[in-house]
């Protein structure tokens, strides 16, 4: 066995040992500080003033980078296993609320920009790349899925027909409402707002308000003119 294999095996053992020992130490019993102190030995990077609550699960920590003042709350799972080129990067001041599921699979990069807030029980999954810009607001139960099943041949099982993986980009200062779904191949332009429950299947231009299934642009934030009557009805319902 060569030195590369020995080092790789040692990394897996160290990760398994430390994460299993430290994951459930209560935060109030200095659990977060102890986790940060020891996790620095097995992560690609951990910055200053990071807060990690108990019950947070990490897999393939050598592919995970965490910036300064990041908060990761109870029940979050970050899985970067399956390929040596996988990576998950949380920039400075990112907040991950409870129960978030992040999966980087098959040569996938998931990057979350500075100051972005992601609400409870959000799911982000490859194998396509996902890039979320800075100062975004992602509400609870949002699904961001950077893959799509091929189903052209009805004589084969869908599972056997493979996946497409175009990737997803959510630019800076976007707000995604509760239970929004973002599908593979989509770019949501800077400063856009996606209404609760919308399903985004196509690109959204910058500074747009988009609603519905599938999501359609109903207003530009840089133009007072309403694109169609749907937004007018939406606004009146909210303020009724």
C-alpha cells in the first residue's frame, strides 16, 4: 500500500472518529467550541468565530470549506462524498438553519455566498453545480435540484436512463419564498424575488418578481409597470 492510500485511509478514519465523537455534545456544554477546535484537523478550511450546533452531520470533510462567522444549526447534513472533486463552500457569515440537507455528488461544487441565509429544511442537491450568490434569503422548505432524470425511452426504467446536470445559479440579493422549487439549468438573476410555492423551470432576468407554476415574471423591480394582472391580484390578496 503506497503513501497516498495510507493517507487517504487515515483521513477517513480521523473523520469518522471525530465527527461521531463530537456530533452530539450539547452546544451549551461548550460543544461548538470543541467541535471547531478539533474539526480544523479534518476540514479543508474553517474560519474564525464559526458556530456549529450539536446534531450536525458532515461527510467527506476534506472537501468542505467554512468561512468566518458561519452558523450551522441543529440537524444540518452536508454530504460531499462520492468523488474527489466534490466541494462545498460556505462563505463568511452564511447561516444554515435547522434540518438543511446539502448533497454534492459526482464531481459537484456547491457554493453559498457571503451573508446568505438559508431557512429550515431546505434541500440542495447535485450532481450539477449549484452557486448561490451573496446576501440571498432562502425560505424554509425550498428545493434546489441541479439534476434531471432522462425518460425518453418508455421501454427502459427511468432509473437506468441516467441524469442531465446543467447546474443552477442564483445570483446576489435574491429572495426565494417558502417552498419554492428550482430545477436544473436555471439562472435566477440578481435581485430577483420568487413567490412562495413557485416552480422555476426557466431563467429569471435580474430584478424580477416571478410567481406561479411554472414561475412567470409578473413585474420588474426596476419598472413600476406591472407585467400582467396576476401580480396585481397577488398584491391585493396579500393586503386584504
